[in-house]
């Protein structure tokens, strides 16, 4: 049997787009001699559809799309992910299903058994877990068909009470097929492959795996669909961060004793390259799926806005990214020069508008109330909010999406201004620590100097008061970021952090800043997710809480 894996960039709720792409892939696979073509989890609807699943009309459109796709499954079979209705009134109304299509109609279904309810996943909110297992016979082969999480519960500390493949293996299948929606983070591809190889070694069967590719708001999907040999190695895989279709001979995969010489093994070992490629894809898809093509951002001469601008230019085209240089009385001349140099290096349009007059006007307006009170954070934030106002004015006037340039370190400790530098339609670096931003800048400059060297080497500063440096308010970023990583991604508590060698006073202060800044993060734009624990839908914390605050 020849099996095609179709790795497609779907668009949530865009049934015409998704159906057209699926049908095109079916036709392409048929013409290339495939007997079965496999698509990803919830391919018809896009993933994750979230509360769209609560609308009967949405489900009806999903099922209508399946009916249309089925008419093209003649001379070839297809497996397509789609939500389906349940007849039983007990429990949830829907299943997360893999639908087997052949001879122009639905021939069989497999429903997802293990419904993740952690991090960014919330599937038990919508779906009922399935507890009946049956292989699907087709073309003289018996297929053990599972959906994403169904093959992931293989560790020593099981999250679930049942393993679907333990049940399916009793029916003597010839092959495992898993359709998935496995979101990207910079460690996920390696983890995913370890899970897949654990399955093929345990069950001694070839496994064909299909993942999504593309971005759905903050969630990024890297692709990496693959075929794995029962001998315990990856036979071949599809592209990363791109649509792809490959056809495999089942017998070749099932009997392979060693990895084919042409196998590219596409794991990207360079974490910085992974983050770079994922963010570029995320920006491009966010704009494209919303129907926008132009971005605007405040370009300060600092490293965060510089990296954001380059990534946006690579995603949208340099002519589609407009920079606003908004210096104040505290902006250094070299910062303005660095910002101009970057815009000119990229060939992107830019405008320079001083905010000094606006600040002086507001300062004078507030003087009767502020009186002789000293200059402090209020005046600092006024500058940031003037910039935010001007950027949003430009966004409204010219139809650009404003890009937020704050990094994860700043978002974590609240080192940012609500309704000022936190404005934006998309947070590009919101899941990238400051130390990683520096690495991204070096990666961007690996072949030529695009970001001015001075931008990378000068001490970071918000430039909102004379001679200000980030280190005046925060620990050095190499210390701060490690504490944040251990607390946010690894969930280490204060005692554990002190045992790791961090000063107790620093730990207590940083964790308090993180927890008391939650109200700010509730008001941020969506952040492109590149880590295993990003702010946003995958990290749910109360605002009015006392813990570590």
C-alpha cells in the first residue's frame, strides 16, 4: 500500500480554503499513485477551533465539508480529522474524530480517547473521550488509527487510565496511523520523535504521523510529519515550517532495517534558528489569515524593536513594515542613528516624530495637580503612552497592524507600560527572553550587519529618564532570565531556586514581580508561542492572589 502524508496549513473556520486544500492534495496523491492519503487532526475545521465547537452551524459546516471531500475519494481513500456529533445524550455532544473515506463516502471512524486538558489544550471542554477500539481494514491491511494524544501516554507516570494502542494491538494491526495537532515549541520536535519511536519499538509496527503546519494566532505548528520504522528509527519526514506531501510504500517502511541514506532528519538543533523560523512563520500567517499585509512598530534603536522589525520584514516584505522613530528629550543621539541605520539597511520606510512637544504639553496640563512632586514613573509612563497613542493613530489612519516589541523578561516582571509600549495587535517577542533576543540579533547578523552593532552591544535602556539602564531596576538579564525560566517553564519554587544558588532576596523580589504583574499580562496582545510555557492561553494564573506576592 502506498500512503501519502499531506501536511497542510489550515485556517480555522475557513471551510472553503481547508476543503479546497484537502481536495487538491487528494488529487495530487491519487495522480502520484497513492492508495491512501492522510490529513491532520481536525483538518476540516482547523485547530484549535475552541468555542466555535459550541455552535451547531459550525459543526454542520464541518460535516458538509466532509461530505464534499468524500466525493473526491474514488480510486483513493483518505483519513480526515473532523469534529462529529454523538447520539448519546450523556456526556459531551461531540467526538474529536478521524474519518475514513473511500468509494465516495464515509467508511469508518475512529474517535479520540485521550483528551488533553493541560497547558494550551482544553479538549475535555468540548469532546467526550472514546472507549471502544477497532482497527480499520483497507487494501488488505489492518490500520490502528489514533489521534494525537492517544499515543503520548507512554511515560512512567501515566496521565490516563487507558492506552488506546494497548487495546488496538490485540486486533493484530499491520500499521499505526496517528493524525495530530502538535503545537511548536523549541523542544517539541525532539520530544515528539521520542514519543513516536517509543511507540514503534513497543508495538513493533510502522507508524505514519501527520501534523499541522502554520500559525493559528499565538499557536505555531512546525509540521515535521513522518514515517517511522518498527526497527525504531525515523524512516523519513516532511518539511518543517512549510506545506508538504510525501508518498511512502508501507512495505518499504515496515521492512526497513536502517535509515535510508537520503533521509534528511530535519530536526533543527539550533534553538535560535528554530525560534527565528517559527516567529517569521507566525507573523506571516497572522497577517495573511486576518487579511492584512502591512505592519507598523516603534523603532527605538534598542535591540527588541530592531529584532522585531527584521523578523517582520522577513515575514511580510521590507516595504510592508513601517518604522516610527519617536525620540524624547531622554533619547540618545546614537539610538536615533541606530534606528535610522536599521531601517535603511532593510530598505523599509520610516518616519521620525519627536514627542518632546507633546510631553511638555501634557506635563504643563498636569502641573496644577502634580505640583512640586518629583519626576518619577508617572512621567516615564506618559512618554510611553504618547508613543503608544501616535503608533495607534498611524495604525488607524493607514490600516497597519501595530507590532508589540516587548520581550518575555519584561512581560514577566511588568517592566512595561499599559497603554504604552504594551500596545499592539501581535506580540512578536513576548515568549522570547531578553538573553534569547540578543542571540536572535546575532543570528540575524550572521551573514552581514543588518542590525547595527551598537544596538546589540550597548546596555539595554528604556531611555525614559536621564542615564537610565535596565540594570538600575532589574538584575542582569543572564541572572533574571534563568530565574524566570526555572520558575515559569520548570515550575521551581523559591526554596528550590535558592538551593540552585540564587540569592534569596533576588528570588523573592523577582517572583513577587512576576505574580503581581499578572494584571498587565491579561491586557497584552497575543504572544507568539515558542517555549513550552508561554504567557497566554497556556498559563492560567489568578490576578487577585497572595501566593508569592
